[in-house]
């Protein structure tokens, strides 16, 4: 399938304008370059797409892109995955344009990309179990998670619930 057609399908799936779909993919590719992965050499990038409440001067919806990447550590267990870097960054950001980051009702999707530099396309990647649980804390069960292969030539979209069925979440801790 042509890349352009892929982007169109993605935009339709996410109910976003085609140019936002294009930008999401280019931001996602950019996020992978932020990876610090000298141990695994496996670069993972993540982009959280947010639809802001404000519109531009010509009435267009305004979108924000929060980027994250995997940040490894010489003490391997201290490494942080791209998805968690992104979620924490969004929730703790204090800039004006990202005020709405903290309100997950404005979150459109989370996209991830990953692979080794020498991967030729490679397999579509998928969030690890810990990241699934962390994302689950903040998003509805029908929230889309878009997973790409290393060169963004292929993607697959699944809901939070598909990736983490029968999950435990904040709703289980509320007392009636
Ligand atoms: N990694 C992520 O960033 N996200 C995932 O969901 C899976 C794995 C990172 C962790 C480590 O830096 C590298 O990929 C290899 O496991």
C-alpha cells in the first residue's frame, strides 16, 4: 500500500483531518530520534495527539503533539519506555499551549514507533505491559493506540481495551 493511502486511512480511523494525520506521522518519526538507547539499540518513539479547545484564527481545530522516547540507563532496570515518558511529560507540562494535556478528554490517540536502526521496516511494535497499565490510568477503554513499524510504512490501531482486556483501573478503587 502507498504511504499516502496509509495516512488517509489513519486520518479516517482517528476522525482527524488528513494534514493532521501526516503531521502525526512526521512527529512520531521525529520522536524516535529522541531515543537514548545505547544498550538495546532499539529506538522507540511516542506521540500523544491532543485536540485543543481553542481554534486558530481561521476557525480550524488546533492540535498539540507531545513527544517522548525510551531513555535507557546503565542500570538497565532504571530505563523508561517511550510511552511512559510521554504520559508523564504531558501530565506535568506547565506551558500554556499544553494546559489541556492534563485533561485526557482532549487526547485523540497515542501513537508509537520503534525498531533498530538497521531494521528494514521491521515489525509493528506494541506497548509493553507496564506501559499499557500506565496508559489505562488516564484514557477511556475505547481510546485508540496506533502502533507503527520502524519506518512508519505499516500501522495497526487497537483500543485500550483490546490491548489490556479485563483491566484494573481507577474505577475499581472508587467507593460508592
Ligand atoms: N520499549 C519502549 O520504549 N516501549 C515499549 O513499550 C517496549 C520497549 C523500550 C525499552 C527499552 O529501552 C527498549 O525498548 C528495548 O526493550
